[in-house]
């Protein structure tokens, strides 16, 4: 599965009003966005965190995705465990 960080306008999370969040976005084989996870900032060590930070910086250069841009609107929920 391919993924990257993107800014997503998650209006459904804010009563229909704009709500821009940095999200992990997942893509199908046709490079269409299929879902996104909960906002996160983290990595297993500082070296790989530099890669995470770089990917987030790249996300700021791309136009925000809208929820309706996703071919299968699926939001990955956080585990309650």
C-alpha cells in the first residue's frame, strides 16, 4: 500500500465547516486516495523522525485534499485498546 502525508479538509469532523488536518493518506494501485488515518506525529527513532518531518514539509507544498476526493471515503479510527 502506498501512503504519504497530505493536508485533508475534514469538514465532517467540524459540522460541515473547514477543518484542515495533516493526515496519513492511503492510495490504491491507481494512485487514487482511498482513506486517511488519525492525525499523528511520531516515529520509532529520531533518524526516521527526520524522514517523517520531511514528508510533512512536502505535504505543505501540495493542494489540500477534500473528503470527496477519496474514491472510498474511509477514515481509519484510532484503536480504543
